[in-house]
């Protein structure tokens, strides 16, 4: 390895949004993550929505008043056109 071209490899503290923290080694002294093995659904076996941008609430607000009527209407139209083709 060439001297003075590689970053320093230091002890690192990783902190998760759930409050869990652990130590490892990295080129940065501190890392902050949104999800870790203590709160990830794959490791815990529990369903959890990870929504940092508010997309789920935006979707629920958008379809709260219509009740998914637009999705049913498109399905009905395709069934009607399929029936018309068989006649």
C-alpha cells in the first residue's frame, strides 16, 4: 500500500433511529442510520412501515375521500370491454 493516500480507519459508533447503537470500524468516527438489525422487519419478524418522507400519509389522504373508486372504475371498464369482444 502506498503511504498517505488512504483514509484513517478508526473506531466508529453507529447509532440507529430506534436508539440502538454499536461499535465497528470505518473511515468516519460516527454514523447515524435510520434502521438497524434491532428494528428491521426481516430480523424482528414484525411488520413495520419505514416512511421517512410521509408517502404513506399522502397516499391515504389522496384516496380517503374516493375510497378507491377510480381503481374499481378502471376494472369495471376493462370487464365491459372484454364482454363486448366476446359477443
